[in-house]
C-alpha cells in the first residue's frame, strides 16, 4: 500500500512538472497566405432558425432578400472527415424547438446541411455538432502534449471578421493536455464580432488551437478599449471518445 502511494505521488509530481513548468519560447513563424487558404477551405457557419431548409438562400448566394429573418448564428470548425464540427455552446442558446444548420465550406463550394447536436457544455462554452455528410476539409489539432506559449502566432476563422482582421498572438499560454481538465481557456489579441463565436483559432501551420468564445472590453466612462478575446480548447481525447461513441451508436441504428 505504501509503495502504491509513493508511485501515485511520483506520477502526480511528474504531471505537475510537465504542466506547470516554464513554457518554451513561441514559434517565430506567423500565419501566412497558405494558413489563410487552409482556413478558407474549411469556413463553416451555424444557423439556428425555424426554417426547414436553407437551400434557396445558399443557392442565391446568401441574398438579403432570402435570408431567414429569425436566424441566430455563429461559426464552426470541422474536426473530422465524417461531419463532426465544434462551435461555441452559446451559439445554440435559443435552439429549443428550432432547426440547426451547418453551412460547410467544401473547398470553394458552400453546402448547407441540417445538423444534430451531439454534445454541449455550457461551462466550457463548447458544443459538438454532426451532419450526415463527408467533410474532407477539416482541422488537425495542435499537439496535445505540447505547450503553446504566450506570443504564439494565431489567426481565427470566424465568419464575421476572420478574413478582415490582421493576424494576432496568444496573450496566455495553453498548457499540455491532461486527463484532469475537460477544457482550457486562452486569450488572444484579436478582436471578435458577433458571428465569430465558435470559429476556429489556428496556429501558423493551420492546426486547430481552439474555438472563439468571447471578447472583452474595458469601458471607462463612454470609451470602450479592447483588451483581448477568449477562446476555449476542449480535451481532445474526451472529444475523440465522444465522437467514437456517437459513431458506434449510429452504426448500431
């Protein structure tokens, strides 16, 4: 028993050393035109509406005349080749009794599909959606066992400002993943706008860091000063497990 306790303490100590150690210096590489191309190929939107389909709106190039007037929405990030996407949970806040659609950037063609909510976490502001379609353009995660230090170059792919704002950097480090945490929040110096929520935050190589969540401003008197934006990264092993269980359940049906 005493030996078991010593081994357990050593394992905990090793984990603390890895996760609480000094992060490495940030990679000097900044997102490039190639990174923007990766994000453009995977651009995805979430639309929550009473409508039964969005085909006419999409086929008419999102004309304002055909836009669903009751729509709530945001952005999303494809994370598998078989239709799984991440978004921010608050994008789905008013989904009760309504339809959820994903508009997926399949290369240079935008394709709408009705989505199913697989999993939601209000506390982490993350949700997992699925559409019954192949999604060959999807994100690979940054390595789960590596630090992403302060100053790491990033860009985001939110549908409102993802391709309008300059690249930025992380204002807080993202530590290595551990089994003790369901998600980790981080901050970056890129302002977000409504519609960007749920969009991907990627590093210089187009790998997924996490998803957009919120923006913070300081409001002294009547002037608002941007401070930073917040993103969330789920435990990727947990998300993989949820997806595998959902695949198995669908296969059983």
